[in-house]
């Protein structure tokens, strides 16, 4: 794939002056970095690191069948996130093959209830079937999900994928990680759940709750990364991408 020299292109830096002086931030400073998500929460999480990628929302339908991942539901958000990243990357290359993105980042967050570790043989809820709880389609479904989880825990999993250009066919490479956080709910009463549902918060969130908002009152504790519950495991992401960079993964695609 041909690529015009980066010095011939001018665009605002995606890395602000207050970003940590780590090698990865310095390398990304003048790169075209895309966040394939319209989520304001993910944008805000990146902003806490003074990192401001270009926002281009993926058009991938996010309709992969859950049944394909039964027994390994953690792979579902990874697969969805990868499809979202590839869709954006390929679309932008078609629009201008001489200005492909240097990096496309995508994420998909789901809630799994009960956690699969609890439903396998020997688990606390062996015999139950773990399922992916997407965004509820209405308030009744939201209330049902929250009632099922009352006094129990769910697992919030975010799959994060990156796409970057390579010389080898098909001209790009995809890599992914996932992060998991266990969320334990209080044994919330029907009255409390109804009040939360009527607040109209959480109807657009996986599992029907927003931990960073009013939904925080429903939750007793978490085990894992809080930001992962909000929508993006930033600590794990920066550690991972820094390790990839240190291993020379981006040397060819990001060379000047």
C-alpha cells in the first residue's frame, strides 16, 4: 500500500502538552490516530491522559450471534471491537489510500451475567447459563436485568482492538486485548430498581446501569478496573500498547 510521507500532512496533534512523557505518547504525537467510537465516556477517559484521537464512528452492525461464543463469552466483545476497527480502517483507506490511519482504536463493552466462572462445573451457579446483557431495549428489560443481578455479581468485559498498516497483505494488522471487572450489586429492592429505571439513566448502557452516575448507588463493590466499567480500560491499554511499541511492533508502519 502506498503512503505519502507523513511530513507532507498537517493535522492537530492528538497528544496534548500535559500527557505523560512516555515513548508511546511521543511516537503518537504526530500520527493519525482514530477512535472508532462515538462514546463520550471513552473520549473523556482518553482526555484524562491528555490524548485526543480523531473520532470516526464505526458503521459495523454489532450483530454477531451470541451463540457463536457460548462457553467463551469474553471473546464476543473482542470480535465485535475488531470488526468495528477494521470497518473504519478500510473505509478511510478507500477514501484516501495515501493518508491511511496510523492507528485505529476500538472497544466494545458488555456485561456477562452470571460470570462464566460461576456457571462452569464447580462454580457457585453451575447449571445456570451465562448470557451477554446488551443495552436494554426498553425499561421493562432494564428492570428485569437489574432485578436478576440484585445481591449478585456480573462481569463487565471490554474488548479493545487496534488496527495499523503493514506491508504484508491485506495491508493492515489487528491486535486485541480484553479487560474484566467484577461488579457486585447490593440486594436492591424493587422500589430502588424502579426508581433507578425511572431516572432514565442506564437505558443506553450494557446491562442497564451506569456505574459513574446514579447507578453507583446500586453497587456494593467492584474487583478490577473502574474505568473498564465506564467503557475503556485505559491503564491496561496504555501498558499493552507501550509493550507492543517496545517490542518493535510499530517500527515499520510508523517510520518517518
